[in-house]
C-alpha cells in the first residue's frame, strides 16, 4: 500500500484579507435590482392540475353560481366537473413508537390522483412527525374513481385528513 500524503498547509499560498476590495464588490440592494412586477396585461401561466380541495377524500360539492338572467342553454355549455371519489380505502397502521409515546391527532396531506384512479403522489401538509409516514403510506394505497372534466378523465389533487385517535 502507498502511504497517503496530506498537503502541507504552510507551503500553500495564502492571500491577505482586504476589506476595502470586499466593500467595493458588495453594495446595498437598489430598487433597480428587482425584476418588474407582472402586469394585468401579461397572460397567466396555465394550471397543470385541477385542485378539487376535497377533504378526507370525500367529494366536495361545487356551489352552483348561475349568473343573473342566464338562460338554460348557456348553463348547459358550462364546464361539467365530476370530482374523484374513493373506491377503496385502507386504514393506516398506527406506528408502535407513536402509540408508546402517546402521539395522536390529524395528519393533513395532499394526494395527487392520476387518470387511472391511483394515487401518484402524496405530500404531507401537517401532523405529528411520528404519524406522517403511516398516513402517507396508507393514502398511497387508496384507489379513486378518477375525476372528469367535460367528459374527459383528468389528474386531480385532493386534500386528505387521516385521524389517529388515542385509543
């Protein structure tokens, strides 16, 4: 085996710190350093997903808000949204460590439901750290009837609440 050599710090060149050159390179931020704010004339970026905002996986009905004096013909041309519905739901496994320490409560998550009805992604929003993984693992196994927008199946996001009780 070859011996490993370490560089000698005394032989490496060092530069002396020069505070005046640092002050020349750094300056306070100026209002001109910020980018221009978007204006109303600029088009907004299209949304990639439809956010249904369902809680605990249950569908949330959309409020019917017809315009005053709108005819029945105009209402039939509006967008039709059928929200994702849970087909099968597996309850979470209460983690032994969480049970021993007395951890309980709600874990809030956002589940992305694919066009096939399977949960593609789960993000934890809040909840006890010892319960988050168990809740996310359970939601990943859930199966939904996918959401439909104007007769076409669409990927959606659903807010889910998993509750762990003290018992």
